[in-house]
C-alpha cells in the first residue's frame, strides 16, 4: 500500500513537472509565430504627378523616327531661303518663315506647320498668314510670324507625339500634366526612388573596407529650387574625426552629393517646400549583403 | 495684510519667472518641429567602379626635374590603377595643364572631366643634390585639400617616393593603409623539370628593381618576410639537409636559425618578429614548434600522431592557425599560441592547406584542393564566410599584402604532352575576388612572400 502510494505520488510529481516545464517550451515556440515582418509604409500617389519638363525629353526622341518620313518637305524649304531676300513678296513669306527656325535647333517645327493644316487646323494657319501680309512692314510681319510660330512650336511637338500613339493615352497624359501640383501632398515613393536611383551613377561606394556594413552616413542638404545643391554637410562630425573608415565613407557620400552628374536632383519643383532641406542617408549595407 | 500682499507678489513673481522658460521651451519645440518633418531619402545603391583620379605630372623647372616629375606621376598612376580602386584619367583629357598647375587647381576644369580627386606636385633638385618632392591631393567636388606632404631624398630614390605618395593617397581615400612601398620575395625557377634551379629573388611589388639573392647552387624553399626587420627566413638544402636560414637584406648575410634534430619546414615569423614558428619532423611525425630568436629556446606546441604543419600567427600573436590531417583529411585548425584549445575551422569538401592569417586579422587565406583543381580562398578565423578567390590547375602559396586587402599567390598552367606550357607566375588579387593581375617576373616564379611596409 505504502509502495503504491509512493509510486502514485512520484508519478503525480512527474506529471506535475512535465506540465510545469512543458509549458515554457510552448511559450517559447509562440514567438516564432510572431516573427516580425518588416513593413515599410510608403506613399504612392494615385496619379503620376510627374512635372512636365521630364516627360518632354523622352517623347522627343521617339519623334525623330516619324520626322524622316515627313522630312522630304523640309529639303525643298532651304531653296526658298534666298527667295525672300531677293523678292520679299507677301504670299511666300509665311512658308519661308519656319526655315529660320531649323537652325535654332527647332527641327520639329518645320514639319509641324504642314502636317497640322492637313488633318484639322488647315483653315486657321492660312487665315493668320493671310492677315499678316496685309500689314505694311514686311519685316515686322516676318518677326510677328516668327513669334507666333515659336509660341505654336511648344504645343505642336505634343501633338506630334500624340500622333504616333493612340489618341486616348495622350489625352490622359495631358490632363495629368495640366493638373496643378498639390504642394501639401507628401513626396511619393516614386519621387524618392528617382533621387535614390540618380545616385547610382555618382556614389562610389568604399568597397571592401573593413566594417563596410556599419558605415551609414547622413548628409544634411539644402537645395535650390532648381534641384541644385546649395549646401551639404556631413552630420556625424565626431565620428569623422575619430574613425578613418567612416571619414572615407562620409567623404565618398559627400562627393556623390556634390557630383555634377547628380546635379540637379530630379525632384518635383512644386514640392520645393518639402525638399528644400533634406537628409540623405547613404547606407552601403545592401551592397554588401547585410 | 502686508504679509498677504507679500505672498501674492511672491506668487506673481514665481508665475512670471515660470512664463519665460515656458515660452522658451515652447519656442524650442516649435523650432524643432519642422526639423522632425525633414525629408529623409535613403540611398542604398551606389557603384563600385574605380574612382576617377587625375594624377598630373609633377612640375620641375629644369628638364631633369621635369623628367623625374613625369616618371613619378607615371609610377604613382600605375600603383593606383593596379589597386583596382582608382581609374587614373589620361593626361590628354586634362584641361588645366603646364605651369598653371603650380597654383591652386581650377576645380571647374577638373569637374568637367569628372575627376573626383586630383594630384599635383613639384620637384626641386637642391644644391646638395637631394630631391625635394612635394605633392597635394585635392577633393575636386568639395574643393578642399585632402593631403599634402614634402619629401627629401637622394635622386635615385624617386621611385620609392612615388610608392610612398601612392600609399598616402590610398590611405586617405580608402581609410586603409597602403601596400605600394613594399617588396615581394619569391623563388625564381629555371631549367628543365628534372634539374630545376631555384633561386631566392626580390623585387618591388610592381616588379621593378628585380634582383637575385642566391646563386642557385642550393635548393631554396618557402621564403618568409620578417614583419619588423628587413629579414627573410627560408629553407635551404645546403649539404642535402633542409635547414632554416635567416637572410638579412641590409647586410646580405645569411645564417642558420638553428641545428635541429629533425627536418624543419614552413618557418614563419611571429608578428613581433621575435619568434619563428615552424614544423619539424622527428621519427616520421611532424609537429609544430616555436623558437625564440633571442634565446634560441625551442618549444613544442602540438603532440599528435598526425601531421601538423604550416603554422601562422594571428596579428595579435594570441592564436596560431595550422594544417593537420588529425581528422582524417587535411584541414585547417586554430589553437592558442601555447598550443591549447585546438579547434578545427574548415569543414567544406576537399583538402585545405597552407593557412595564412591576414595582417588585418579578419581572414585566414588558404589553398584548397577539390575535384582535381586548386583554389585560393579566404575564411574568417571562426571558419565562417569561406570564399574562393582564384582557381587553376595549380594555384598555391597565398601571402598577404601588409594591409590585408590584397593577396599574392603563384599560378602554374598545365603542361601539354610536348612539355610546353606549365609556366609558373605570380599573381595578385583583391579579397573581393576581383582585379586579378600578374606580377611580371623574368623567370618562372613560385612561393611569393610579401614584405611589410618598408620602414
């Protein structure tokens, strides 16, 4: 009886111990389920709010291909050049006018006046041209038409860009371009990314340096409205003085900021108030698999 | 009543005295508030392209001065370029040239050609015949001087001054000490395979100033530089018995390190230069011994029936890495400097040999044999982070540059049936595994040993 009672007591104790020590293990496992997943909350704009100057250079490149097709018209233009000089008659003038522009890098304009009248705007140009010749001074009329053509020149390239594409997309683009920037809107991830990508070319990372993974450098930057750098300063001056590796990393980051290749920074001018002072964090960790 | 008024004024005063600091605190909070909302941009990607640097010819008034200036600039450029971290810009691209370089550089001109750093200098031969060489290193974008020094030396030393300047620039731009003012000692080999002549030879790290130290009468093996003095230890078979010798580069004298009862191999200095650690075979069993060069006392560090060899000290002299087959195959081990606490650190496939501790302490370089091929690799002293840097039919004998960023080794090609090929050459490679280059030697070369920075 005593023996069985002692067995029973022993078993109870064992069961109790198992229960007691088993629990902490279960608890330890729990955190595994809670493994933190780093999530970065970023602002993504609903609409691309890119400033107009940026898209322009890109579409300009695609335009040249269509130009050669329409180029045949320009060649005949050069000959007219002498004509106005010899005999400045009212009617031929409007046509030679576009010619002075080509030398001013405005190759697109010459073809534009011609294609434009064909599809839709045919009536308008003739009217304008007709009015001008009536003016007494031929030179003033010439100058005015030049001005007008210059004014036209800007919107026209857009029309040309639109032509090769489908008509629906450019309309949307135009709407977005016309939409005023919301100054209070936060910087979007794509805008920040554009700047970070810009530095890919300018930042010579101190490769292979000892402890390269712990060389986070912060640079305080004051920028001009055009995106150029007014002032740049390395923030951790104390470590600059004491750690030669950090100094190297910091100087390489500062060189990246001051590098003319990265000037001006591609930031939306309308949000200047947001980025006129900013902090650039140069972190080489990702490049060394940290 | 008066007391009551007194209390009131006291209260007022205390309120007044509180208002000011509170207002100040509020102002500070308001001021710091915009800073808290400051835009932060994370830049996590850059490039590891070599840094564009403009090294101008050092100016000199006399034609001889100008010639030395040109030569120094060329050696300096070549050093920086060979490191793989710099890209010297060709002189043809320079906008600011000639005597205008005697004054502060026109930074705009250097920015246009995208020079991130710029070096200018001047040479002057003094009445005593000595050279005065000065240089300045400029940060082109920040428009600031980063380094500037002047050296006085005899004219024939111009080449060394070029290396010293390269070291200063390297250190200033990378944070790491340089390795250009150094030499490499190696075994120069010539003659047919069955009657090979092996001579001890030495040269600057760029291959210049090459000379032979022994005449090839006796076989020489495994030369090693002393970390503190201009001395080399090596193994020589004078009288058909392998012995460890010390060669003094300044005096040209060589002496036997000791007459040991057995065969000695792989001698290597301790970092303070006071001891030599080596393996010695007695009765067919090879163990690791350390000899105090001052007292010539010999201590045994290992005691195991397996072959223990190729010992190398850690830079703090507290640990020794070595090669042993005690685990069944050749692997790398580390132990305390007194022989305690032996731990195996290599666990990959294949056989590991010739471990060498980096002067920086963060890596151990080794030779690895796997699948009929040889590799030069590195791993951390705890065995982690193993990486292979170079491979070949035969790559062997890694040796560290004094800054621990660059390794040298020798590479031998396969000999074809007609006996052609099979040349053995010295190579250098960065620890990143990039920028492998050959050091040109007049003959076949093996077993390189890199010197410390010349004092």
